[in-house]
């Protein structure tokens, strides 16, 4: 399973009318999103269920993080595929 996180490491900054949006991604896949310097959202521990069994913690390993870049109406961005 792959998860697309539209955040960046070490940081992504996008200026908008509402302020500055910044996101960080750690090497383990955890991420935080900041609005005007204040943490607005942080990732929670990951888990998966298969065949009635819940897998979490050390049972899950982040296989890779790949980076992509682009731009849209708000400007340039960096994306991470976890």
C-alpha cells in the first residue's frame, strides 16, 4: 500500500492569503503540518488490518520515501510518496 503525502522534508512552504503552510516529514514517515508556525496537524501511528489481524508498530516498516516536485496555482510544491 502506498500513501501520498503532499508534504516535504525538510520543509515545504506555500504562501497563501491565509498565511504560511509548512510541512515536515521524518525518515520514519511521520509528518507534521504547521500554519503560520503553529502545529496544526500531526500524523498518528500507522496500522493495517488483514484477515482480522491488526498490524502496527514494529510489524510495519516504511519501505521507501520518494520525492516529486511540481507547481500549481498556489506555486511550487514538493510531494512525498510514502
